[in-house]
């Protein structure tokens, strides 16, 4: 029986920078855990300020994820399947929030949806709807920065899906909507789920666009990242507690998506 070939040892010249990079990424997290007020963690988590920020963050992140799924899945289908002229340009525009500084995204939202904005001016004049510095504004800011994660995930799943199932359904007389609902969506369900989880985690950790477009008002627009920023000046221990909550969420998201990434890599 032949022995499996041993993997080559990495060059020593690569080991040192690799370990330095690992330390650079891990040591800040270790410092956060080391300085955490473990003895008073439960008491601090039960504080009204922490609970309000946590409750608002969970609510807005969930609503933003629902909006991402509602609009992002059709958009991903259009990019993957529809013969859209200039689809590369459209895809680039969709993914711009991934590289755009979040503060710039918040400014852009103000210019469009603010009281003097291109759309917000009419919303205020015709319907009396004001979006900036409201809870709805938080949801929109989080949706803006999180939707590309879902679009990219679902588009990749659509491109990898076997078209023969959809073609078979079409030959049996199924309508386009029936094919999409009964065949396409079940095929790409793992991609939709992965994208939704990424959306939710990104929305939960959003800071720049939220504070620019929605402000930092406790109980109304102050999410956990904003509460961390404020607590650093007044109560650093509370900031550490909130940071631990966000860290736990990030680890949970990575654990939930691990199987998908591993299967994709293999």
C-alpha cells in the first residue's frame, strides 16, 4: 500500500511573517477577553442602556435582513440569469457598498432620503415621512451596506445550480413563476441562507452609515456599535461587554457558515 505523499514544509522565510500576522489578528481579541469584567458581566448585560442597544440592534438587523432578502434575491437572479445590457456595470454598482466607506454611504443616503434629498423631500412633502434620525433610518442604512453580501452569495448559487431541473419543469408546462418558486429557490436555498446570515451579521455590526444617516439617540437609533463608541468615553467596561456580545455573534456566524465554506473549498 502506497503511503500518501507528505506535504512539503513551508519555507522558514514564510513562517515568521505568518506567525506575526496571526499574532496581529489574534492578540487584540485575546486582549478583549483578558480585560473583560467577567465577575460583573451578568450585571452589566442587564443594564438598561445595554439591553436597549441590544434589543434595537437585533430588531433593526433582522428587519434589514428581511429587506435584503426581499430585494436582493430578485436582483441576484437578474444578474445571474436575465440578459441585462451592461450587466457588468450593474454588478459593479451593486457591490460598491462593499468597498465604499460606510460614512460616505450615510452621506449618500442623506442626500437622497434626507428632508432636502432627491427623494426624501417628496416623501416629507407628500406623505409626511421623515427617515433620517429614526429607527427606520437605521434599518435603511444597514440594508444599504449589507445587501451586497446576499446578492453575491445568491448569484453564485444561481450560477452553480443545474439548469436541467428548470428546463425539465419548463417542458412539463410549468410557468416561469412556478419554476422560480418550486425549482430555483429550493436549489439556491443554501446560498440564500448563507447570504442572509452574512447580511444579518453585517447589519448588526454597522456603524458609519448608521451614525451618519440615523444619528446616535438612545432607545431610537443607538445600536450596539454606537453604544460601544459612546461607552468608551464614559464607561469602558460597558464598551467591553458590548464588544464581547458582538464578538460572540461573529464567532457564531463563522461557525454557522463553516460547513458551507469547507464544502466550497473542497
